[in-house]
C-alpha cells in the first residue's frame, strides 16, 4: 500500500497527493504531484523489477503496470488503456504486485514500449477524484491542466474582437493602457518573429486590473518553428485573448494557447480565480 | 566514470539485418509506440559515440510525445537499428515541449553527449543558447546546463566534440559550438563557443569571435566546426558582406578559419591568414549571392555550409557551400590539400540541392549528403543522395530517398531542416535526413526499415492499433553506409 497522504485540492477540486519526487515526501513550496503530472492513470501493478521497454533494463526502481484507465495525458499516451507500461518509481516509492493505484507521472521513453517517471501514486479511491474532476477525455483533461497553468502566467485576459491588424511600426502605440515601442530587431535570424500588431476592442476584462476598451498587442507573423503555432490574428476575429506583458509596457501574444474561443468559459473561470488569488496575495 | 553501455540492445529485425548486410541501412526513426504521430520532424542531426558505435543519439524538431516540460532526443543502443525517444532536454509545455534548434555530439572517448540548443522560453526575438551535457544519454536525468546565454540573442548552435587523445590534456573533452552570437561587438557575430575541458564538473567556456572583417551588420547563421584528432580545428561560416532588409538578398564570403592547437592560446582560430588582406580566415569564395527569404520548393534557403577534415591528414579538408545563381540554388564542393591555404576548383556542382553534409572516413573516403529538388509540377521530388569519392573527382552516388516534394503540407519552416548531418566512425558513414514518410518501397531505392506501423502495399501509415490510417508527415531517417 502506498505510504503517502492525499488531500483534496481546495482550488481545483482535484485529488492532489502531497508527495514529492521520491514518492514519499513533498516540499511545501512545490506543486503537488497531481498538479505537476502530465500523465495520470489508474493501473494495476503487474510485476516489480521488470521492464516493457527493450532499451530499459529492469532495476529495483522499475515496475510493469497495466494501465486500467487514462485520466490525463497527451494524445500519444491516451491510447494506453489495457496495455502494460514501465514505471520508474521514486527513490523511496513502494508498491507491490497486484496493487491498484493512481499514478502521477511524466513521460520518459517512447520506443517499442513506453516508460514513464513516477512523481508519486495514491490509492485508487482518492485518485478517482482526479478522474471525476478531469472529465472523461484524458487529452482534454491534459489540455485543461496546461491551460490552467498558462492562464496563471498571463498578465491580461480579455474577451473581444480584433479591429485592426498591421505590421508593427516603430511608433508609440496609443492604447487604452499604456503604449509600447516595438523595435525592429536589429539582427536577422530565421527565428525572427516578424512582429505584427493588432488592436482588440475589449468587451470584457477577465484578468487584469485595468478598465480598458481597446488594447494593442503584438503577435508574430513568422512561420518559423518558433512561432508557427502562435495564432495569427485577423480583423473581425473574436475570442478570449491571453496576453503577456512585454518588456516595454505593451502586450504580446506568443503561445499557441493565447487565443481561445469566445465562449471559453473555462478560461474565464480560471482567469478570475487567478485574479482573485492575486488580490488576496496583496 | 560510469559507462552508459549497460543496456541490452534490442534484437535486430530480419529486415534490418538484411539491409545492413547489403552495406546500406536506412531506418525510419519514429518508434512503434508513436505510430500515430504526424509532426514535422525536420532539421535532424546525429551523434555516434566513437567509443561505442552501437550508441547513437539524434535530434530533430520532435516535441515530447507526453507534452511535458522536456524535449526529447532520439536514442539507439543497437547501432541505429531501433530508436527510442528520451525526453531529457529542458523545454516548456507552453512552447510545445521542443526546442527552436538542437544539435548533438559525443566526445570521442568519454561516452559523454553534448547538445547545443535554442531553449524555450526566450524573450521576443532574443534567442537563448544552452549548451548541455549528459554522461548517460539513456538516463531519465535532465541534461546538465553548461551555458545559458541570451543577451541580444544567439542563433543556430552547432556542436562538435572530441576527447584529447594524447599530451597534457589527454582525456579532456573539447567542444566547439559554432553559433551566430548577436552579442558580438561590431556585427562580427560568427562565433565558436569553446570549452577545453567540457566534461569536468563546472567547465569554463569562452566565446571566440572568428569573424575578422567588416560585415553587413552581422554574419549568417551557419557556423560549422570540424575537429581533427591532432588538435587542428577548422570552422567555416557564411560571412555576410551585404544584406538588404527589404528583399533578404545579400552577398557573403565563405570563410574558413583554423586553429592548430585546438583553440588553446591567446588568439584562437587565427592560424589561417588570407594573403589577400592579411586577416585571419581564408575567404574561399567571395561575394556568394544568397537570399535569406528564398525557398527551394517548400524548404527555405539562405546559405548552407559544411566542412570535414581527413582523419588521416589534417592538411586535407573539404568544404561545401550554396549560392544563388539566377533561379538556381547551387551546391558546390571544394577541397584544400594545404590546410586551407589554397582551394581546388569545384569538385561537385549540383543544381537545386541543399543541406550539404560532409564527412571523411578513416580510409580517406569522402562522403557527401545532400537533398535535391528534381522534376517539376506534381512530379517534383526531394531526392536525398549520399555520394562518396576517394579522389575528389569520381563520385559514386547512392539514392537514399526520393519522395513527393509537396506532400505533406508544410507545418512550419524549415520544412526539411536548415541542415542535416553526416559523420564517419572508422570506415563507416552515419547520417540522418528528414523526408516524407509515405511507406512506399519505390521511395527508398536502397531499402528502408520502419519501426512505426505501416502498410507498404497500400502505402499507408497505421496508428498504434495497426488499423487506423495516419497522415503522411516528415520523419527523420537514419542511415548507415558501411565503408
């Protein structure tokens, strides 16, 4: 039986085993394993000191676990239900054959088989709270987790409509907030963002302390590997825009998740929670 | 030191054994467990461990399949027959669990793997250089960060490494990372970041500015080192002399620099002086035309270079470069027999070919890898060829892949990569390239082995269930040619 304690997260209502990398202890400063884990599944321990990955020899820290249900994971991991995978346990983490548990893990090796690194585990009953909170689709649950973390990193979240798109110009932009001075990069690189700028008419400020009607943002026009997945804004486009404070005093849109559908209630909720936490911390 | 060669190699498939027996092995590197992947896995590099050629690491623009905070490298411990992704490179989930550039190299005797990456996140246009190290490329441990630099930005790190074989520095790993460092003063941005003892716990690095002349404001991104066991180190780079921001067009000198003592001393990489102006660095080609906004098919262009030194004699060095000649993007190969002082007329002239990669094996045989756009319209193909020569004049070609040029659609730039890679260990050549992964034997005239599920009769990729079709994408392909 796992010698770890679980608690219900107060904010996200997910079971959050308070365990560290060694599977036993947690630092109070670090996020819980359930929050950190990109791949969460319920499984049954098949064998200790075994491996399903030809390149990975069995050791005292490897165990073969049958995936009973994928709770949260990327598309590449979501198909693993019913399959045996290898789990590398924390240094002091203990499990036994036949044990059913919820495993909080990160991806590691992908070859003929799959191996993951355990961040900890909890009993299935407590882990089922994670499943209930995450919904049935493990990929969507992974996306929601990533989006939660991303929203927390944003400085301004608004719902609105793109009014104008143009090449970024070296003029001081007069926005509802403060302006910024986009500079053409002095160097030529295949990774250059090729900045463009857009005015967004704001219907609602979801996160951020400002009362604004329009905000000007920069976004990369480049198709380079660095920037290709970042949404390219177009006039008339509606959405929820997750914005990041620039090194000046403007805002940028720089991640694939930075534009969400206008009806994205999830983003709005997470942003409000994030703003509430910010206020409390002041 | 703990040696990482402790894991049993996977059993080679019958197809792999048959292909290898014929002297040519081509392997699609996407593992079976990722049969559903459709990513554009472009811009590959490879590193064979000279101390144990069964161990091979490789890199590409492949994201972490788990979409976690690490990017993967490809790992083989059976000489390239099978591959596993091992996510040990620092990255971020929000930026796609990958890197913006990555190259890899082993020390020749240390079993230590080094990587040069553009790491996420980086602020706006200021790319972030990381130089990384691991003493066990199969372990789960995150690679150790040796250098983490942003400043004005650092572009396209290209790492090479060697373990000193004799003398007072015997046993030390020397690594040379060619990069375009925008922190350099006066626009002389071509740089070698070097460490003369990279395997020690806290190695020191120095940034050697190898551009000695006035530039257009900067050099191009391609800076490629090549190391000889006697301590000689060459590097070639695309030295920009003019550049138009409006059109992307410019001219560049193709410069070769050399250091006869491995970069030791007060003025590294100044051993080769151009008699034309008395400055360090031989201008092998002057005013080569390029266009940084140019394309050949779906692949962007802008100035490729490669260099290789003969392991039997450090006087002998080959280099390749590209230039624009009218509508053609032309690949040229030259040779020097006197340590870069004088150069031959071009030994190869290949129209509409890019991504040259050179290597010379222990017998002095020269290998040249490149990708050429052939045909037109719907029949247009990317042809990946490997050629060898023993005298520089007669070249023996080998077609590794010939695939439809506009399939699949481009996901991002670069489509195939701004480079591929070739190296030699002993008499054998090892290389890597990216190509359309349609499972069609006609696309691979010298055979191919897929790990991922595929039906070669219907030319269909299949998901992990071996039933559901998967769209064609760009995959990395490993190859080995027995010398």
